[in-house]
């Protein structure tokens, strides 16, 4: 029988510490990490040289989401929300003190990034939809007086990025949509605001990366005039910009050393990250030690580090994301957070294979295929089609869903995880194909994937399941209602069932973006109903499981309620699991274990059989 000979329980695969982000202390001797070591996403300080991590916040309801450190290392700021409602509030604390809540606006969403402190530590910058729910502005708070003033906004969606090295200017982003942004420069003394990247009549991403130490310019990412994100430099003195690193894949992240000499950047090659470091003085690439095959989610230098150390958030198919310090002089890679606690031998994990599947229009769909170990000659195993969320996101070779894939593989279930049209990482034309076409070409891609699985000689075509969360939940519901002939079961997490009600109830500042991506609930009502799973609910043949967070602000609970009510009225088999203290996914470890275990058990029961 296929699967691992070592039948580890789900708890061991899922015994991970989840790391969602970090920022290094200025001297690089410690790193501030957002992780759930305590069972809840809290803020921790981790020594770079090794030693026990120190817990800085003790939240039980709230989840920390992002953190910033002042340039002298004495102050921290972070955002947190209760029970997954995403109404993030801003907190401040001395590095050796206790957190204080700076904002208390329960219906307002605040956001901040790692560069939120001004260089002198006097000001804190963040964005919020405080003025009106449908627009997001950039605010500056005087930490001495508590005064808050808007420095950019008054129409649209703006986000703060960083202060210049002197603290007299800042960069901000105007967000039109997932495929279209501009970079603004704001002079804090004169109040002058300038759009540096205006590109009327065409669509382009623009994201600032890092200021030069002398403040004469900054590095940025863009795909303006090309398919993939490139790394560029903007010379403010001369008003010139040029691309300096432009591969035929996305440059997905970059960081500049404190002296401005080294530029680290990460290229996303078909889902796998390739890290490079360029010496800007010589133009040569530094030799680097081989990294595990996987994904670099974040890259950063410490702003006052005297050593050549690069900090990474690194993940692979057998390693949950962890913070590492890479010494660029010695080549030593040090893991700072032990994220894998299940002590499962590495050889028991399955490495995925990249395959390509032709769809109805000839488009090649990249997909990661996981084949269980120990398939006997002539044996046919069940398979799960896993569809990622977003949809403007990407399936990548990581320890996905905190061990969910690897556990199912150990029980003999194959997994196909495609990047159907609309996914990122394959050029903006590929990404744009999902726009205003939810339930159209993407559903045909799903059918192509199902047929691909059916024709694999080691897969049982009668035992296919489909699973996904968020957009992947919508895709799962679309599959079981509109392609019912393929599935032995379906399982979805926080997915919309009715595109009319979904587009009507998204957060207010999302509405313009959602109209472009999916449609308008009034103007496009007929099209949205025609693409909604709820319209075809009578077609469902297979058992279905639906999981929902009661506080979800993106896909509200009513989306799942209406699907479950219709299924039950039709006498269909449906299991419904609601988490009263969660939102769009799981923030609390106890809930994540319960929810992922329930979904894994459901899939195994229907694809493998009871007692597997």
C-alpha cells in the first residue's frame, strides 16, 4: 500500500512554529520575529548567535501581524487584530518595555511596515482607512505629543513605505489594484507630493525596495513595459530611472546593505527562489553557499550591522518557514528559529515534481505533482487537486499548509497543486487572465488538471478529491457544482459561494479593486450569478466539507451559510465546521490543528477509506 511506512500521526506533521515575518535589530545581533511559539501569533526577540527566544507580547485574543524597529533599536511598533477580524491596531513599546496601544479605532484597519520609524525615532508612519472606510491614507504620528496628521491621501488607497535617510521625505505607494501601483514622494517640510512613476494608459506594478544611504535615489521593482518584475534604480537628483537587473522571471524581493555596497535580490524561477548578491562597486555576483531548494519569502540586511550578514525567511518542502542568518563572508547559514518540532526524518517527506498541463486553449498550466512513496507495481492511488488562494498568488514547493500535504502523502494520497491562470510568477499576461473571468477559463484549467490525474497510470480515476481555501475554496465549490463527474469528495475553507453577495460584502476599501478583478454586484449581476457555485448547487454528487471563520471580513460567514443551507435542503452530504474566534483562515494554533485535522480526516475517509 502506498504511503510512508512510518505512520506518524497528523500532530507530528503539524508540530511547527509558524513564522509570518521578521525585522532584524539594527545591530543584527537579534531579530524580532512574529511567530506562534506560544500558540498565538506574538512578538519574540531571537538572538542571532543562538540562545532562547524572548517573548515580548503575551496576547491570547490578538494576533501580531507585522513589526518595525527604530534605527537606534530602542523602540518597536507593531499591528495586531483580535479573533482574525483584520481591524489591525497600532501598538508601540520600548524594546525592553511593555506594549501600549496607540490607536483604538475598532472599525479601522491600520497597516505599517518595517521602515515605519523616522530616522530620529520621533515619528511613526502608517496607513489607515480612518477618514472614510472606502479610502486609505498615510498618517504620521508624533510619538512625543501623540499628534496624528495625514500626509498623503484624500482619494484612493495609499500605503506608507519608508523615510529617506535624513527623515525629510518619505516614499508611499498608491494602490490601484494588484497589477497597478505608483510610487509617491512626499516632502514632509513643504508638504509637496509628487507621483514619480505616473504611467497613464498602461498597467504596471511599482514597489520601492530601499533608499541609497546618501538619499540621492532608491531601488524599486517594476514590470512597466515588460512581463516580469525587474529591479531598477531611481536617481532623484537627475530624475532618471533605469533597470539594473531584468531576468525573464520575477525579481520578488531585494535588500541593500547599510553601506549601499551589496544588493541582495531573489528571483522566482517557476516557483523556486534563487538568491543572488551583487557587489555594486564591481558589478560582480558574490559566491553563495547552496541553499535548500525552496522559497525565500523575505530578505533583509540589518541597518547598522558591522558584519556582512543577510537575514532570510526560508522554506522548503520539508522545512516550515524559518528565519536564517547568512554570513556573506564565511558562507555560514544559521537557522534562528527551530520551526520543525515533529522530528520526522527528512527522507519521509516527498519532494514535488514540476509538470505542465495543456489547457483547453493551449495554455500550459504549471503544477507541482507529489507522488506518495511506496506505490507498488500496478497499484492505483487516490489523488487530491489542491487549488491555491488569491487567485493572484502562487503554489510553491514549501511545507505547505503546515504539513497538510505531507500528512496526506504519508497516507497514500497523491497531490497535484497547479498554478492555474491568474496565478502570479508567470508574467502579467498570465496573471491578467483571471480578471473578470472567475468561473470561466480557470474552471476549464481545473478540468484539464482533473483529466491529467485520471490518465496517470498510478492514479485511481474514481478517487479524485478537490480542496482549496479562499479563492481556492471558490474554485473547489465551482468544481463540485459544475464538474461533478470528476470528484469523490470536496473540501473547502472560507470560499465564496455567491459572487453577487461576495462582491457586495468585501471590506469597503476593496470594492474598486474587486470590481476590476471580479465584477460589480449591480452592474454585472447576471454574469456573477452565472459564474457562482450556488447557482449549480443541485449538481453536487459528492460529500462536501466546508470550514469557515465567523469573523471573516473578506469572505463573510453568510457565504458558507447559504451554501450549507441549500445543500442540506437538497439532502446532500455536507459537513460544516465554524470557528467563532477566527477570520479568514487560522491565527490560533489550537484552531489550526483542529481545523486541518478535521479536513485531513474527511479527505482520507472519502479517498482512502475508514481506518486508513
